C-alpha cells in the first residue's frame, strides 16, 4: 500500500487546492486522475490517500516566516541618506534563508546583501549591528530607541516564531511613517499571501475594526487572492466558516464582516455594471405601473429573464450549498443568496436613485427580497425562492476572476499598510490574545474531500 501511495502522492499539491473552485471541483479532478491511473489504486483505499494527503505536506501547517523592517541610516550624519532596511526572503530562495535588503529613500536604489542574516545585536540605544554568515557586519542608526526591534528580532530566531502579520504590524508601529512598498518589501507581502496556510485572514477575521478598515482589508485580500488565482478558495472558505456559527435568517450577510465586505468588493470589481443595469431597467419600466402586485410581477419577470455572469452564479451556488449543508431545514439557504444577490447586489442600486418617488414606488421589491412573511407577499416569495434555487445551481463553466493590474494591487497593499499603521495597537492586542478563527483551511478542505470520497470508496 505504501508503495502505491508514494506513486500517486505527487498528484496532490497545495497550489492545485488553492486554485480550486470548491472541494467538489477539486474532487472531480482527483477522481479523474484515479480513473486514469486505476492500476495504482488496486491495493489502496481512496480515503487512505486523502487522510495521508495532509501529513505528507508539512508546508500546509506552516506559517509564512516573519519579516523585519525599520527605518535607519548607516552613519550618524544628518546628511546620510535615510534607508528602509528589510530582513526577509526572495521568491527564488528555495532554502528560505533570510536576506537583507536596503532601500535608499532618496535615490530609490535597492541593495541586496547576499549572505544570509545570522544575528541582530543592539549596540547602543539607537543603533543595531547585523551579522552575516561570511562574518561581515553592518551598523544601522535609528531615530527611535531600538529595544523593541531587537526584542522582536530575537523572537524571529526561536520557536514559536511570531506570525507574519504580527511582525509586519509590530515593525510599522515602530516607524515614524508608513514605509513605501519598494520591490523586495512588496514581494514579501505577496509571498506571505501566496503561502497556503491562509493564516493572515484567519488572524484578522474577528479583529475589532471599524467599517472603513474592514473594507480596506477586504479589498486588499480579494485583489491579492485574485492575483494568485486562489480567490475562489478564499471565498469558499470564508463562506463555509461563516455558516459554522448559529445565525438567524434575517441576519444572514447583514453584518459588517470580512465575508460581507469581500462579497461587496467582488460585486464592485468583477460585475461593476450588472446590478446597476438591472436596477435601471426596473426603474424605466415601473414608471407606468401603480399597483404593488404589478410591480412585483414586473420584478420577478425581469429577474427570471436575466443573464447572470458566471462569477455571480458561482457565488450564489456556494452560498446556497454551504448554508443548506449547515442548516438543512428552513429557509437559511434562500436568505443567504438573497443577502448577497439582492441586498448587497441590487439593493444599493435601488436605494441610490435620485428620484425619491421612484424609490418609494419600488419599496415593495425591497420587502419581497427580504422574503417577507406577510400573507399578501407569500405567492411572490414562493416564486422568488424558485428563481433563487435556479440561479444557485452548480456552474458548469470554469469560474475565472480576472487578475487585477499591478497598480491596483500595489494601491490596495499600501492602503492595507496605512491601516495597519493607524490600527497597530488594537490589532497587535487582538493577535496576541486570540488564536486564529475557524478551522484550518486544509483540514476543512480535506474533510470535504473525505465526505465526497465515501460515495466511490468501493467502486
């Protein structure tokens, strides 16, 4: 059995999971590989392969290593150029050795020191000495006392190490201003998000932040995961974790959470005109209609004839399936799709029309999409549920979210760094006092695969 397993384990790797739409879609690929290589599986149960999958990829449980950066000079002179010093990693550095990069804020020049860093020692209250494997050293002079930096640096070389997120926020807190995202700094941020553990979203999932900060985080996360083709995995995971907690039907997707903000960003960036065009069509046609019944009839007919983008249909499908799985009884699944497609999709466009009378005329639509329990709305609610079920069917076509351009991506990450700077105290307190929220993404994913595998175990 072990020999057979070793022959097939290379079929499964974290990048394939991260680019998957759902566990079901990955399982289709997985089952296809099994069918094509049937001879390898004559002596090995499928569930054994799945259970071993996690243990053979230690990287799954690892967090991306922390980084350290600070603002300093290589001489005490006021004329010496200010530099941003980064101790981090390179994408091509397979050994994950720590390298030192210095960024000249005046000339925008980046210098890389090839010998990996081995020690960071405080020389005086305002200077640090950095040692390398080749026995060379560099002294950096800082404007602020360096005790915090040295203490944090020591933690980087012992276990348990601080998380990447804690290291970034701690470093930003010790700077006089938010550093510019020069090349190596930007690359380390992207590398951390590409790392498959998804520790960063988990650590910040329940952080006590204001609505503006949550929106900044959501935009950055959506763009980063879209850039590395793992947005589907990220959103599916958030949705699955969301429905693990008890929730009232009328409160689904109404709160200010990372999931709801991420869905709003996807709406704005991947289907920016769809809901507005839908609302405009309703406003044009409703002008000559006076009765509530006729307005609701118009809305349902328009909805039934819509050509909905595949990305939105996929989101509706995942919301419906995960809600139904968590709450098989009742109308939770319908409220989940309605909460995204109508309240967070169509709702803002209906509420933004400048004509107050038209907005008032469309108020029965708002009542309907909230699945009103009023008796006079019941036949329309039943019809709306059937439409919701239809738009929530599994999407056969590949779901592709385009990659944001580099300017958009850098803007989002810079906004994220600015927010970390402003909220550093509360974020660090939250990270230190709370474990990451939710089930580990790969434990969750493999558990989905295990459930699916039961249907073909003996086939």
